[in-house]
C-alpha cells in the first residue's frame, strides 16, 4: 500500500464486509453479464437483422480471401510491433536517459491519429513503394507499437525493485533486461492482440494501399451495397474467426495478466543512470520512436513545409487554428466522456471478474470479440434506437452523450484489460486485514481499492479517450449536428482541400494533443511515469 | 489525493453535463440542420453566408466522398422515422434519388429554381439540381506529350496507356454514378467490355477521386478520371496536370449537378425551404463557380471565371439521372462488385 495513504480507521462492522471482493458470489456473474449485454446493445438491432435475414452468402471466395488478408496483416503488424515495442518499453522502464519523458509523449502520438491518416503520411513519403500488404502492415505496426511499448512499460513497472536489483546483481544488465522483458511479455502480447483486433476492423489503410481486407469488404456491404444484414453477418463471421484465433491468446494471457504483489514488497523499480546502458537505451528508443512514428508525420506535414518555405504563407495554419477553435471543445468532451464510460465499465468488469482465471479467460475473449466488431454496427444501431425512441430520450440518445456512450461501450474492453491487471496486482491480504478490523466495504473501496486502481484507471482513461477521438466512422454517424470533432473535421476536408491545409490541420492536431498530454502528465506527476 | 479526486470528479461531471446538453434544439425557428455530401471546404462558406444573410443558424453535417465511412446517406435512411436533418445537400443526384426511393425526401419546388434546366432535376420535385461538376480526364504533363493527350474515357483502355491509367473504385462516390452512366450510354455489353479491358490493360483502381488526382499528379499514373473540383485543386497547387473534358465528339462528358433535397418530417421545414431557396439562387451558383470547387452554373448568364468551361461549351452526356439510381443499386451488387474484386 502507498506509504502516504491515510491509515484505515478501525470502525464498527458495516453492513457489507470487504471480503465480498474476494469471495465468490452470484453478483459477479450478473455484473459481468450486465456489462457485456450493455456493450452489445447498440449493435443488437443489426445483429438481429443479420440472424433473421436471408440474403447473399457470407463466405464467398472473395470474402474468405479478404478475411485471410486482414488476418495476415493484423498478425504480422502485431508481430512487428511486439518485436520493436517490447525492447522500447523495457528501455523506458529500466533506464533514465535525457529526453525520456518527451519520447514517451511522442510515443503516444500515433494513437491520436486515425490509421488512415498515418497511411496517407506513409503513402506520401513512399510513393507506390508500400502498395500492397506491406503498406497496411507498416501502418498498423506503427499504430500498435505504442500500445505494446506502454504495456511493456506498465508490466515492467509492476516488478518489485528487489527483483530487478537481484537480477542485475546476478546477471548484470542482461539479467535485468531479460527479467523485465519476461515479466512484461504477457501484457505486451495482450496489447498486441488488442491492436491486431482493432486493426482488423479498420478499412482505411487497406484502401489507401489498395489491399482487400475483411474490413473493406464490410464497408462495401454497408456503404456501396446498402445491405446492412450482409454487413452484420460478415462482421459476426469475422469476429467469430478472430475469437477462435485469439482463443489461445486469451487462454495464455488470462491467468498471467498479473500476478498479485506480495504485500511486503511494493517498492518501485529505480531507473538506472549508468552512462553506457543509459546512452544505448536512449539512442535505441529514440531511433525506434522517431523512425517508426515520426516518419508518417513528416509525410503528412511536408506540403505545409513546402508552402511555408516557398511563400511564407501562414493562412493554412491560421485556418487550421480556426477549425480547432470550432471543434476543440466538442473533441475534448467526446474524449473525456468516452474515456470515463470506458473506465467505469472496464473497471467494474475487472472487480466483478476478481481473481478467478476462468472468468478472466471469458472476459478477455469477450473483450476481443467486441473489439473486432466494426464500429459502424453499433453506430447505426444507436441511430435506429434513437429514431425509435421518444423525443424525451434525445438528451441521451441524440446528443454528444450518445457518441460518448457508443465510443465508451466500444472501447471499454481496452479499459477492462487495464482494470483486470490492476485489480489482480492488489493483495488479498489487504482485504482480509480490513475485514478483521471491521472496515466497511464503502470505506475500503474509497481508501484502498480506488487509490490502488487510480493510476491504471488514469492510463485507461487516456488511452480510451485517444482511441475514441481517432474513431472517425462512429463520430461521423453519431455526432450531433454542428458538433463535429477535430479529427472528423480533418477527415471531411481532406478529400478536396489543398494538401497544405490538410497538413496544417494534422500538425495543429498533433501539436495540441501532444501539449495536452504533456500538461496532463505534469499534472499527474512525472514520478508516476 | 482527495483534492485531485474531487477535481477529477467535478471535471467529469462537467463533461457529462456538456455531453447531455444538446447544441441544437430541434424544432427551433432560428436554425436549420443541413447534411451535405459536398466537401466541407466548399459547403461551409455557403452555409456561413446564408447564416449571415438570414440570421438562421446552420448546423452543418458534412460527409466526404472518400470511401472510408458508411456515410451520411445511411445515417439519413436510418433516421427516416424521426429525422434530425432538414435538408440534404447532395453532391450528386444519384444519392438524392435514393433518398426519394427510400421515402426520406419530400417534394419541394422552389421559386428560385426558375432558369435551372429541367433535365437536371427530379420531375416530381423531390430534388432540384444546381451548380455542377463534370467527370474529366486528367493527365500528367511530364508523362504524356500534348500530342498524345487522351480525348475520350475510352483512352483508359488504349494500349498506349497500358499500366498507366487509373480510376477510382466504382463502388463509391461519383465514380459509381459514372459507371452507371456508362452502362446507360454504352449498353450492357459495351460497358462490361470497357471495364474488362481496363483491367486487361493494366489499369489501377484508386481508393477515391482524390487518390486518382494524387496518383496522376505524382506521375504514378499517366492518366485518370476524376471530378472537376479534384482536378481544379491540383491545378491550384501547381501540379503538372492538364484537364480534358472527354468525348466532346462522342458520348459526351458526364455532368454531375448538386441536388437540394428537403427531408420529409424534418424539424425545421420552413428554414429548410429557405436554405434550399438560397442554394438555388443565381448568386450561389456564381459563388460556387468562383470558389476552389470550380462548379459551373447550370443556368445561363451567371458570371463565371474566364477560364471556366461552362455547360454550353461542353457536350453533356445524355442520361436520365432518376434512372441511374436504380441501375446503380443493381450494378453495385453485381458487375461492379465483381469488377472491384478482380481489380485487387
């Protein structure tokens, strides 16, 4: 427990003991079922249509090939991200080098960008060199890399200082690196799996690089054929295939997503400042992050640079700032609202799952399934629900909240993974000690559980918020008239706007987001990072 | 910790309050909700001018022709029973016609439609066409000599452009409408032959018209077919391209008028009609002609930039726009889907 946390007062026995958090109970199943039911509710109208309608066969040769293509791209991108992201995360965990904090902010940038924008950046730089599967693999790998690196970092940070020091004494730096990498590998794999699932549902990069994927086939069914039933059947098919493929991952990850910390040792790992390893780690992390993450940004903003160099023309930047002023407030509301809902549900799920490996396996598998469903399924379902509902429900179903809710329900599995890990790192002895001293459940939740889960909740809130504002498809369909988000504004102008204007929008977006991330980080405190 | 916690809770409460607060108020005399598939950069200045002139606030919901979303058309259809939109300003008449067929549109014959050619509007008044784009050929001047410049859409299958021609995915956007028009003009066999020969000639399928513009401007394709607004943006950026209005001595150039649609049961029908009236004015046609959209007026006598090709200077392809929508739905499920699959 945190050393400066206030002491738990010994009180009279309350109506409910904290032991319910450790004991089995029917409430766990009810909460888990309730949360998953709520998450799938927006998609239910179309899923029902998919099950009841009879139409074109789903598994045509073309669709089967597209599914295979999407899976191969997702798996290869996740593998590349794993190979590059784990060493990056280990370097950030073990070594303190100059610019480390700034690099961590830069590392988060790709998560702000919708993958199609990253794809355009790469495409502008590489010309036709990345056409074919290589393009989407590069784009998704650079998009998943931060997820893996942050998961590795979080996993490594869960190691006790004593363990790292012992490994260092026994095996030198190599020993410490191997220990950290091994310890963080399972969360890193979970992050890679998560990224792969999200990439399989995203049609953007496949279209930019002219590759047929399952997501682009589903998009064609939705947008070109207008056959929602077929699109829903295709979506369920893809999700089921991915679920089958991800089953072993869920099986592997669930029991090892976190091992409970022993109550006697929670001292954090101290980052090493030795000159040699620190310089090497810093240089490697910097090269990795700059090469993989800043390259597409250079492609995106180069037209603006040309415009500035040639004529010193600042009008595009000025227009981009106007656009930011118009949409910035709504963007923040969407990010914060979706992040909050995702964290609320994700952490409630984590508490309900508890320490049971079977429930954890089910929860992780169900989370992956939900993430694989295309966002349009829930968005169109939400429109149908709102249209059928009476006008008094509009503040919930046809407001900014509707978009926050839909995004939060879509992204709660991301928060759930954070929650599952954070919840599992609590020690059962805390609960037992509180129960022995008659601490009521409410007080235990307030004084012990909430502070323990808070850092993970903050990280999940940030990640879910970032992913939410990058989800263009849902925003396009659900944002209230006149309340577009900034990425949506970029998306809607990019087809015909001058390249320099699109570049200015991308630059302003990333710069402002990076500053906000930086400020938030400072507010929370560097020491936690 | 507790202070930070309280601040966080207060901030989240504020966010949720803002989220539930509706930024527009449904049935409100002072506003109009406009969904548009016209690019934001072109539609917003017109909406802002309307707002300034009439005092009616415009809530604009733009879409894009980039084929990366399920689009506003699906949103409009899904909202049919209790629409949020008053007007759909469509970038092409096919999507307007689909709304008519789906029962989303309601007839409105604007007094401002005088002078607009009837051939570009729905005879029953469900949608009214105004300022138009055209489907044009663009070629890269560095890769194609002026003497070899393409003159017809059929040049996409000419062996001299083997492996160097590109076309956007015909399942989406204005290319889908162009494909349906080619089927109407060339006949079933002729159009199928054209698309099949395009593939046999090594033609490339781009993700959108903007992508075609980029591929040609970068020289990765020598020629391509796109819309006049895409081509004009490339010219304004100084890209080495040239525009050709195709088939001037043959089947003609496909003209794509904007279409103004009044939504049935929209929350502010009177303001919706006012907005449509505003769109159909000669002054709006002039504004769209002088903007980067470079949309030529359908009316005669509207002032346009000197270099603009107007309707009376080209040979428009003769097509029945209302018939194209039905044809397109059938083609999308059949030949065009198969073509797009084979092109990958």
